[in-house]
C-alpha cells in the first residue's frame, strides 16, 4: 500500500468532483460535498493548506476508494 500524498483541501475537492461529488455548501473552513447520484452521500473536507493524513484517510474510506485510486484522481 502506498503512502498518502500531501494535498490541500481544494485539491481533495477537485479530485472528488471527478467521481461525482459536487460542492453543496461551505461554512468557515469546511466544504460539504454531496454525491450527485444515489445514495447522495455527504463528505466534509477541511479547506486547509494541507489536510491531515488521518483526515485524508477517513475521507478516502468514506467515498469508497483505495489510496491508489485516489492518487490517480489527483
């Protein structure tokens, strides 16, 4: 298993848009993304310069990707 990349919150949003997530709303430094197709999952991404590795791993797991699949989206 490969290590996690160092990415910003905006880069995470950009990658997740490629697989069907759209920005729903933002409050402060948290961007809420909503899946356009069923089951309309919601994912919260912190709008930071660098997303913490544990947070990034949790986001990747919630959207149902592997680390390598996520890296391919970047």
